[in-house]
C-alpha cells in the first residue's frame, strides 16, 4: 500500500497554485509519516485511453457478469492499471484548479476512466451503489481565481468542489477535507494562507 497518493491535475507545472500547495501538504505529511511511501500521479503526464465504443462494450460485458473479450480485454486491463494506485493508497490528495466553474477536463477524463463497475464501485440503479474504496481519508486542494466560499453569492457556481465531493463519496472516501486556495486573481496572500492550512490539515491527516 502507498501511504499517500497525490493526484496533480493542473497543467501549469511548478507555476501551479494548486500543485504548489499540494506539495506543501505532501512535505508536511511526510515529516510525520517518514516510513510511508508517497506516490504522485500527474494527470498531464499520464496517457489516458479514449472512452470509445470498445470501452463501453467492455463495461457492458462487466456489468452483466461477463469477461470483456478481444480489444475490450486489453482496454479493461488498462483501466484496471489506472485504478490500481487509487485502490492501493491509504490516503488520497487531489490538487485541482477551477476551470469554468468545474474541474479541468483531464481530471474528468481520469475520473471517467477509473470509475468503473467492479473496479471502484458495484451495484446498479435498481439495487443501489456501493463504493469499493470505503472509509479512506481524502483531501482536496482547490485553487480558483475568484471566491466561491460557503455563504458567498458565488457558492452556487462552485461545481468543482461539489462534484469532487460527490465523486469521492460515491467511491466511499471519507472523511474528506477541503483546502481552498482563493481568490488567487486578486489576493496575493491566498497561496500563503492555503500553505498554512495545508500544513495544519496534513498534520492530522
Ligand atoms: C481554462 C481556465 C478556466 C478558469 N476558470 C475559472 C473559473 O471558472 N473561476 C475562477 O475563479 N477561476 C478560473 N480560472 C482561474 C484558475 O482557477 C486559477 O488561476 C487557479 O489558481 C489555477 O490553478 P493552477 O495554478 O493550479 O493551475 C480559470 C483558469 C483557466 C486556465
């Protein structure tokens, strides 16, 4: 098992606000978990397969209790490989910028790849669903140009936080901590403030 998996979803590299705060979190966490391995998954360096008709056929086979065959078998094993780091992490950290009120398409693509029946959840609309990663702690570091905090009139536009909380809850992750890096466009102290909070959350994570 990996002690902590950090999923980086900004393409901005070392200039990224969310990645930088994420790395502060990881460095703090390492100090109190010196023997636990940390893994980083940068989604812009990770090839993600097209979710085309062959993938849907493989998924439909799995949903009916069959094994995917032909091209579908290879694609399914690629999805299993992508989900493995997520399944084998004791704790998950996702750092993400807000893009157009939601998440970057690359992070959505990753979520669509790994959120598959029998891989990370099971069940159906009729029976109900069960996440296969129950009770694992997760943390979100969410950077935004503006402010969307609780109680503000921009809060309803925040599909970034709401979506990620819904997805993590669906797979079973809990509890989930959120650190907001905002409003980076107008407040030069936003990142420093978030760094401070990241250290505090990492210490108890
Ligand atoms: C394509 C794109 C879309 C964005 N959309 C929003 C938005 O809807 N709301 C907002 O407050 N900021 C928006 N921003 C600003 C980023 O969320 C902000 O700069 C964030 O800190 C970037 O994080 P990063 O440096 O980790 O990539 C957008 C930036 C980009 C590049």
